């Protein structure tokens, strides 16, 4: 996604987020089939519901129409991040300490590229995931993706 579109959308929604106690979780601008989708994931303390998504969508849609930062036709989708919320920002990782997570890496770390277990700690250099009784220290710069995971 164009970082310009992402930063423009972030700028447009900042007042709404601040006034309503919402958190911007992620923005995606992707082509699927022949269509473009602008997906915005938001959350708030206690969770977000369909009415919250509707209010946010109306606000963002009006701002996008006014500013018109995207040249091609697209579909706007606003939703919660769901149970398997992505971990993108440092505060996402810090809030998830003690939670069940799934982390993938660009290259093997300790012989593995996928780690599913408890997030034990996080700092700007290292993510520590405990699988069984073994702790895996994963360099942050090797993390391809991370999300909360549902434990079955």
C-alpha cells in the first residue's frame, strides 16, 4: 500500500479517534480480483461494535470524499481487528504480554520460522515467546508478522 494513502487516512481519522477513544489498529489498501479495497481496522477499550464501525465509516467516507486522496475506485471496509488481532506497534506487543500469540519470521530463528505460544516479553530488539517450557528470543527485525492467536 502506498504509504502516502496510509498516512493521509491516518491524518483524516485522527480527530475522530481522539474524540471517541478509538484506536487505529491497521490500514490496508489491497487489490483483490479486479477490485481495490481500503480496509481500516479500529478498536476501543471494551471492544468495538457494529454501530461504532458504522459511525467511523460514515466519518471516514465523508473525509475521503472531501479530500479525494485515492484516484481509482475502491471499496471502503471498516471493522474490528477480531480475536486474532495483529501486533504491529510496540504498544500492541506490550499489551499482549501473557497472551497466546503466533509469530512468523523472515528466516529461521532457533531452526523455526513459526512460533505459537505465550508472549513472555517484548522490547525494541527482542520478542520472547514461550512454547511449552522453552523460551525463544526472536529479534524484532526478523519478525515477518505477529498476531494474537486463539488457543484450542
